[in-house]
């Protein structure tokens, strides 16, 4: 089950976020290759974030997935989700940071 967790310093009070959830869910499912009903999206607004030494709109996000992640998928996730954040919340792509983690990668390198 992929989980997209987004924290931003943008105040989302009074903002209709339903389209964001729908668009992010579809993007993550499509890019990673998992069914939409397995995708979780978490959104937190008004989080204290400083980037480049200032508090202009910025976001930190994580994607955790059991499989489906490779370098091409990472690039597509960064570009697509960064674009969604820019279009929906006016967060410049240059102020969007995405950490991508595939939980199955650890087992490939584990000696257990």
C-alpha cells in the first residue's frame, strides 16, 4: 500500500482539498502501478517549515511503498506530485522535497 504524506507551511484552513486528494491518489497509483484503493494520502497544513532560510510556501513529502519504486518512478513522482502542489497550493517546485522509500529494498540487502 503506497502512502503519500505531505506537510506544508501553507495554511489550508477553508481550502477545499478534495480535488488534491483525488488527483494525488490517481497520480501515485498510476506511477507506482498499484490500485487506487490501496493508496493512502495524508495532508498536513500550517506546519512550521523553513526552507532556504525563509518561510515562503514550501512542502516536505514522503512516499512509502511496498515495491514499485525504481529511479524512473522516483523522477515521475517528484515531477508529478511537485506539479500538483504547485497548482493546488502555489508551492513552487523548487521548494518541494520528496523522500521516496521502498520497504522491499531493505530485504534485498539484508543478511537475515
